[in-house]
């Protein structure tokens, strides 16, 4: 069984977001939020600590997320090098029937591509 998360490159993600076809979930740790100083425009913050808690059941994780539409693509990103939080969230959402993807390279790849950023509330 292939356990690699589904991935979406920044260019494809941007097209989906700008077309209004995607909801973006930001899993940036609050410990580094002020250092990051930005996020993908319109991204909804989700606690990476909650997502990485292996004692929590998938259904509980999904029920505590913002109300996610089933007719849109869900794109999750984080700033950690191994993308562990966004990859786990993507797997959980896919098992629940969502069209979920992990942003390849996370926020650093988005920023490196020169794509739009908005100031996060912590900055």
C-alpha cells in the first residue's frame, strides 16, 4: 500500500485557489507563527498539535476542523521540512471522502515561487 500523501505543486494549487475551487488549511505551528509572518491568502489555521496527536481518532479530528465543503479541493500546508502535519491531515481527510492534497514544499515553496501572501494574525 502506498502511504505517500497526495501532493499538489504550488502552481496547480494557485490555479485552484484563484479559481475559487479550493479551501486552504494552514498548519503552521504557533511557536513559529510570528517568524513566518505570512500565509496563503484566505487560509484557515488548524492546530498542527491536534493533527499530530496520535491518540485522537480521525473522525474527531475532522469534526473539529472548520466546516469544509465536499465540493472543493482541500489544500493543506505547513512549514515543517517533512510536511508531517499536512500529510497526516491529507490522509485523514481523504479517508473521510474529501479531495485533499498536501502542498508540495509547503509554505516555503509557495513563497519561493513569488505567489501572493497575506500577513498572518500573529505577525
